């Protein structure tokens, strides 16, 4: 990403600020901060912040951080508009914002900032919750983002082609998860997109299973693997379900065939103008025709980009229409408590004509 890309994104956000009647937006969510500036995709700890942006309607933006990041900030941003705070960032930002805007309305990302922080930030300011503005922009990927995400997906496919070689009796969930992470690191990824899910038999009935005592693989068992990597800052996310052994059980085969057919139908429905709710319903209706809809327990998919889970959503509550440039997962699943489950996941980009599976 070059300087002009980040500037164009801030100009797009500025138009939304004018529509909302906001003098500025305090951007504190890490992926939003990076999307608009190229500064620090991650915060170092969940209870620490690398900084924030003040994006203004008049174009005089600020990058705010502490002394640890001063040099990095000045490499990206005009030094005269880098604000270095010491001590309490909320109190320091309060003083800066009061000097800039007085009684003008300032938007902030209420879903990201703790209430206690907002209480310290607010005195003397007119703050308004303004969530979703940057996320609305992030949901539509430009050509460069699509290229970067596709590169991440291609590495994911490479890993999935290699993965069956280590899904063998005697191995276990934890060792396979570690081998996936090593593969990604050794092939150029900066990190996992999320902790890999490797789930044997009944554990596969838990959509977001996390092992306590990792199960050992045996001859004739099922294994669900959900994983992804971050390459060039952008994420991939894919799931496959395997059988270890010569001959899968008929129940496993039937389950997996139903999951894959639900996915085929949902992919065929993906196009501009359809809502995420309606795409989700395609999968639900197919499972209902098989008498299995009660075993599909989550949304059909979600957006992927700088974060693994972002907009748009494919779920019963997703009423916004899909548009070209959206990238979503399509991941129907069936989960049978105490026995097992299957999920099959691809990523696709919405095009002018329909969609393209990555």
C-alpha cells in the first residue's frame, strides 16, 4: 500500500463525516487505524493501545501515540501532526480535542473503547458514537486488497494440499495445529490469521473447538481443520473435514456430501444485490430439505480482510446487500453432539456478474 492509497481512504471517510455532521472521528480500532494510515495493525496487548487517529472533516488529521512509536509514526505521518502523549492517553487526547473542536461533535468508536476510558475522555467535549464508518469502507476491497487476499488464499491452498500427509494415526490435534503454523511461517506468512482448529470425532461437533487434552488420531476417525494465515497483512480462512482411514463411514460420507452441496448452492446464489440473510437462507433451506437444518448452528459466512471476521456477514441478521469487492467465506456445517461434525469453507469475491471463488 502506498501513501496515496491511505490518503484516498481518509478522503472517503471524510465524505462520511460530512454526511453525519461530524467534525472528526477518533479512530481507535487497530485494523481501522492501519487501514487509514498504515500505522500498527495490532495493539501490543489487549489492555494497551499503540495509538489512534483523529480524522477531521477539514482534512487536518492527527496520528496520536506514545513515545515508543514516535519514530515509526513520523516515518508515516507529517511530524507536525504527530501528537505524542505521556501518562493518561484519555486525558491528553481530551486536551487536544478540546483545543481543536471545542463544542463541535466528535465521533468515536464506542464498540471499541471501554466505558471508563470514554468517561475520562469526554469532559468538555461533544462525543457521539459513530461505529461502522471505517468498517463500511473496509468491506469493499480495492484491486490491491483483492490481490493480497488472493495471495494469502493461495498459500492456504498450498498448505491444504500438504496437510493430509500429516493426518495419520498416532498424530494428535495439537501437533497438527503446530505443524500448520510452522508451515505458514516457513512459507512466508507473518502469523496465523487465528488459532488453528484441529478437532477429532466428537470434538468436530464444536464449531470453535479449543483442545484441553488434545485427542490422538486413530484409524477410521474424522478430523475437522479450520485455519488461515496472514500474508501481506491480509488474512485467509478455510475449513476442510477429513477422514483418516481407507473407507469413510456411510454416515460421515452423507454428512460431508450434504455440507458440500449446501456450499455449492450458496456459492451459486452469491451476486451483487442479494442480502447476506438470503444467501444464508439458501443453505438453511437445503439442510431443511434433508431434515438436518437444526444441526447447522452458525452463520453461513463473514467478510475477511485485515481481520478474519469483518463485514459483510452471511447470517440471519445480515440485511445489507452484497456489492462488488466484498470478500466473504462460505462455510456451511453440520454438527452432531457426541459424534462429530463437518464444515467446508471457501472464500469468494463478489464481482459485477456474480462471484469468483478464490
